[in-house]
C-alpha cells in the first residue's frame, strides 16, 4: 500500500507563534489608526488654518491610511506569505529527509569519473549501458585494480525470452540486437574480473525482473535514472541521493533484493 503524501500541518507551537505575531500587528495598526484619527480631530478643531494644523492633518491622514493598510496586509498579504514560507520550510525538510542532493536532466551530467576514482564499493544495475560503459571503461579498470574494492553488477537475463521481448519493445530493438548489447556488457564485466586486483572483488548476477530504473551506487552516494513510460529514448530525470536518506535506502534495498535472489 502506498503511503499518503506528507502535507504540512502547523503544530500547536507554530499556531501560537502566528497568533502572537498577528496580535502584535493588530495592536500596532490600532495605535496608528487611533493616532491618525486623533490628529485629524485636532486639526479640524484647531480654529484657524495654519502650517502646524496642516501638518497635523496630513500626518494624521498618513497614520490613518498606514494603519488601515497594515490591517489589510495582515488579512491578505502577510498571512499568504507566511503560509508560503511554512510550505517551503516543510518541503525543504522533506527533501533533506529523502537525502536528495540534486536532480539532473540527463544521467551523463553526473560527475561519474570523480565518483569512480574515490569509491571502494560500487553497485551497478542497468539493461546494458553501452554509452556509459564505453565512457568510463578506464575508470572501471582503475577501480577494480585497487585492492579492497568491490564491484557488483546486475544485468537482465538474456536467456529469458519474455524479458527480452519486453525490453526489446521498450528500447525499439530487435531481440537479437538487444541480446548482443547485453552480451557486450557481460563481456566487459568478465574482462574486469580478469583484470581485477587479487584483493578486489568483481561479481555479476542476472535478473529476470523488468528494470524500471538504472542504478549506480558509489559508497554513500547513488545515482538513479528513471525509465520513461512510453517506448523510445528520451531524456529522463536523474536523481543523486546520499546515504541516510529515504531515497538512498529505497534504491539500495531494491538492488539488494535483486542481488539476493
């Protein structure tokens, strides 16, 4: 069952604080209105017209208008602004809890080489990622060449006919062409196994589950690129998530579930 979307609900403390601010605003506005009315009354009963009375009348009118506008601002503008600020604070809190670091338009925009250079544990889950593998072949070899590193890769099972048919339709490939791409990815992983340091670990597993996202984890950071619902190739949102957040935990657990099958 999906969880309901969290919405901001003011706490008792925040409601009390907002009430106190509103009360002070009304008090100030009331003082301005009373002062303005008082000055207007004095200017009207001062007898002869002179510069002082003119000044008193104008100041009184200014205070009266200022007080009225303060009340109007409190009723309309300031409360709307307060609600917007509270909603923004709630959104910021939700993003912080999720561990979301940034959202990119294209998965190639991430700083992949930097993450590969510094990582010790890397998990990869994709259909075949030909462009990504070719772009970072050197960094992957350097990764497994370092002692104490671990690389785990999950690929679609190319002997599962139903899965191959679905993926081929998704990517608008023929089944043989898709199988060839997956075989190339398997060959790259097997080459990394042969090139790896004796103190490094390179593992490959296959899954019959239909992928709905690609997943790249580098120690405490994961990059996830979503698949589009419609067939064909389009730029899709790419999420960078940090360990400790709910998004990182979700995608890590999904990978671990596939790995343990």
